[in-house]
């Protein structure tokens, strides 16, 4: 993957994200394709590049590339908040989801997994830093 050059920066920022359905409910067996399309539309709106995405029964894995003006927390909030709002509103999902979440309109658990990804290993960076000066 090539570095991106913009104005006064050169960067390649990628993060592996995992979002889990609230209470680990197996909602993505039915709604997985809709969530994928919602995530794609969010990424286009927010200038985020989805490199890889896959859904399991109760969680979704994303590998996304983002710009230095965005934080990982912002990216997570956009995906989780906007997708929750949209999944409840489209294709009569309200009836289906209200059977699972009768107190509140939620979809994702409160937490998330995030791991930064780079083109080179930690050991390579350590060797490079030690060789300086």
C-alpha cells in the first residue's frame, strides 16, 4: 500500500476495528449485508477508505484507512452511531429490532476493539530508531 501525500504530510494510517452487537445477539446473520452497505455509505460520506470488511453472526471486522485529521475515536463513533440510526430506520427493521431491544434503540455494544496497522513490523521500526544518531 502506498503512502498518501497531502499538503504538508505523508501518511498511511490504518486501523483494524471490531464492533460487537449488543448482548452478543446474532443479528448480523439477518442484517449483515445491510450493515455492510451502511458502512460503505458512511465511509464515502466521511472520507474513510474501507480496505476489508467482514461480518460474523454477532460482530463485524473492519480494516479502514483514515486521514491524520481524523481520530480513531471519531471513526468508531461515526460507524457505530450512524449505522445504529440507519439500521433502525430502513427496510422495516424497527419491528425486528424492537423484539431484541425493547428498552432502547441500540445495536452495538458500548466498547470496541482497535489495533493500528502499518506496512512494517514493530521490530523494523525499533531497528530504524536505534540506528539513528
